[in-house]
């Protein structure tokens, strides 16, 4: 492990890390398929048995420390570091949809869709996941100010239901900076339809303290 301030860009995934991405993608397919499947009891029990056996093998390899970067972009030293563990955009996290975020000029833009495992209202994304996506989106945007920080307040306005299985457009930017407070805003669109918008205030923190939190969580 090395100090994250030296991380400038995540290399393309290879080897074990690439294998993890593939396994996580398969697990996402399984979790969504479980929402509307009609498999037989025998098939489900056989799959559960195989998964139990694999889970035991994985448990035996646990190290008690984090691997491959950060779990959220707002506390990372750069928007280009490894974010495999993020529950929103992490390719190595089977809980993530995952959405894809990128920096374009002074904005963070994103795209992606939510499957059935994220359903709240019929055929729509659960509001809690909408909020989580906007928190991650605004969190990445605030890093463009040059100050890593953590969410102080997040205000969500739900304008229309956010549909499942639709390619969504996400956009976020820094509004202004006042001392340690970084004010941000962002939106989620389905085509021309505004689904949700957010305003966030992030509080910048000392990066060495953030690194200490990162390192300490793995001990």
C-alpha cells in the first residue's frame, strides 16, 4: 500500500482485478434475474449450494484490509484513481449498478441504468438509490475544487420517477466555494425529462486525516 496522494490515474484492470470485475458483473446479473425469475426449486437449491461453497472459499481468503483504491470519489485525491469498491460506480462491487462517471471540463457527467434490484415505485428506481447516485455524483464534482471533502448536507428534489432499465444522463458541477464549504449541484435526466436534482454542501478535510481513516479501516 502507498500514500494515495501519489495516485494519479488508475491503470487498466488486469489479472486478479479484472477477474473481480468479471465476477462482480456476473453477480449483478444473478441479483437482477432473481427479481423476476421462474427457476425450479431444484435449480435454486443447487445454485445456493454452489454459492455457499464458493462463499466459504472466499471467506478463507479474507485479509482484513481494503484493496484497490477508494469506496467513494468525494474522499479520493483524484477523479482518476481506482474506485472499484464504490457502491455506485465500482466495477468490483456487485452492489453497484454500476453507473459510469467522467470529468468533462468543469463538470462531472455520468450515464448508466438501474435494474430490477433497485426498484422502489413500480418500474422506477427507489428514491434512496437516486439519492445515493446523486451523492456520489456531487462528491466527484466537488473534488474538482481541489479540496477532498465529505458530505455535509444533501438536498434532493424528486421531479419525476426515475425509470428502471433506461439510460440515464447525470450531470454535476461546483457552484461556489466558501472557506471549507464546497457548494455543488447536479441532475438526473431520462432523455429530456428531469427526474431528480440535488444541491450538496461538502466540507473539505485535511487529506492526511482522510488517508489515516483509509489506512486505519483496514487494520
